C-alpha cells in the first residue's frame, strides 16, 4: 500500500490523495487551490498520469475537493468518478459555474494582456471538459461496499459536513492481508443543525483526518445563533446593508434557514429584502430540497410543520448581471453572494460598492484561506484594490465561525476517539498551526499522528512512520 499526499497539506484547499495497491491506483479528491498563487498551482502538471487511474473518489462537492476533476478528464482520465448521489448532482452544477467564472476571468485577463502585447489567457478548462467529467460521475449509496479497482473496495459514510458529504472507508488486499485506510473528508460537527451527525467508525489501520479548525473551538449553536441575531438586529436598526460572502452550497442554505427562523421569531421583518445573488443558487437549493430526507431531525420537524426551510419571505434569487448591479441602489437589504472567500464571484462587486460605507456590515461565516480577499479584510487591511479600484474598508466586520460546517478541535478528537485499533492519523487539510495543534492533541490522547507535507509518500511497512510522527 502506497499513499501520496498531493494537496491540502500545510493549507486547507487543493485536497488530493493518491492511493496505490498492487497495480491499482485510486485518487481521492481532486480539488482546486484557492488563495495566493492559486492559478499557478491549479495549472501545474499532475504528479501522476491521469489515464493510469482506475477510479476517482469524491468526498463531497466543494470546489476545493472537486474543482480540478474536469482538468483531470481533459488530461486523459476516463474511469469512473464515484460519489454520493447528492454530490453527483451538486458537482455538475459547480463545474458549470466554474466554467463560467473561468471564462469571464480569462477574457478579462486577455484584454489586459492585449494592451501589454502579451498572449491571450485560456481558462483552466472548458465546458466540454466539465460535460465529459459529468458523464463519468457514478452515484454511490451510503453504507454499501463497492469495488472501485482490482483489490480495492470502498464504502461511503455520512460525514455530516454538507449534503452528500462522505467519509470514505477503503479496504485493500495486500500480500494476502487486508489493509484499511479511512479518509475523513471534511467532517461536520458532533452537534449538527442541518446535516446528520458524522458516522462513527471504529476500525482502521490509517486515517487521513482534516484539521481546518484543529486548533480552536466553535461557539455552541445557541451562542452562534444569538450572535447572528444581535448582528442582524443592530443592522435592522441602522437600516444598513448586510453583505455575507457565502459558499452557495450548504452555507447559503444554512443562512436562509436561520433567516427563516428569525422571521418566525419576528426579529427579521418581511419588509427587508434578502438577495441570493448567485446564478447557481437556485439550482443548488433545488437539489437541497430534493434530498430533505437526508437532513437532521430539526429540519425534518420544520418540514412537517409546513415550513420551507430554505425559503424565507422576501427571498429574491438574482441571476442576471443587470439585476445584480441594481442591488447597489438598495441601501437596506441582506445580500448573500459567492464566492465564500471573496476570491471571485459577485460578492467582489458588492464589496467594491459597499465596503467603504461605515453603516454597512460584512458578516464572514466561513473559513478564509490565506491570500484571499476575505482573509485580507479579516486581517485588517484598510485599503484594498477590488475589481480594479482602490477602496477603503470602513464597513463594520463580523466573523461568525459557529456556522461552519467543519468540526472544531473537540469534534475532531471525539470522532478520532471512536477508533479502537490505534491507527496512524495523517493530519491534513489545515494551516500548519492548526494541523500541528491537532496532531499534538491526538498524541495527548495516546494516538499516533503524522503531519505530512505536499508530495510526501508513505509506504506500508517501509516509511509509513517517518521522523515527523508525533510520539
């Protein structure tokens, strides 16, 4: 058994792992990089021959886990892409949106290059690549075992992160012995609101575990909701515009649900327009509504009461660019728009036109990777160049991490504590401080932990426990 860490080591984005057993080769996730230097990383040559892969396994739909799959297909991969049915549906939407955004960005860069006498810029991949990738998508059912390559069997388990997210269990036959590797994917918290709790797994030889928030704790759901309630209440009093950079898959639906609850409490009045400014927002929410049976008991109870959990009153889906621009003239509203890290999408346009106003509010409700516009705003940069214009950040800033669909330190340790076989934990998908902190916490709980670096390779019985194992 050979494991190679090709992404999401020392950082959160670009999730990518290669697993080999005998002549079989399986790729787990193939995500985009987001943040500083992302274009160069995304265009870099793969560390393997795509056509040599038997299968690709996707833990979930988020673009930092699935975004480079169409490029993989463009470069020659022709096997099956296994994922849960909701993930199959969501990635098809996300890839088409990526094609649109990359096409727009390439056109903008090409216009700039023409003025400098430089060559045109091509998108990372095109619509035909996304369509070919979509044709390779193969739905898997939670909890069923599937053979994805000779000698490699997998099972998708609910990760509780977003709709369709999965922990992937992998069994391999090697020299007559069975080896089991578990990929956590992105784990949801132990106390969820929308999704079901992450599945408990008790047996494995090796576990690849995420560490996005491995060094910190979230506020409780009650505390988070109170914090959001206070921000919205203050914004309503001052007739402010509230801008929320939003991952339009899951985080947007969670916020729509929370606003529906605030309306039922009488806190958010029906005369305040809510703009969901995303061309794919309607499609993503439709997919969520078509899989309501996969959600938590809390969501099920509201459905039984006749509530539409993801459609508060005065919700306006914004699809055209012209309608998006008209929001600039509306002074009092709530605006949800992607991308969640402000590194593209329509939120950039709204920030350019609203971040200067001290009456406005920006609420960050998700992780902001290093180098992204969102992270720079949170880190306190006061003068930023946004969409070609220099603007001053005067808006009031709020960060509410409790809405995160990621497990925090205690959640990760609780999930890891379910294993009864003393596996080796490979701590990935986190900034160095976060990954090292989680590894140290695992060690304190008498568990072995490795913090790999990009490109590091581990071979069973050979170099699986190198010097960076925390003992």
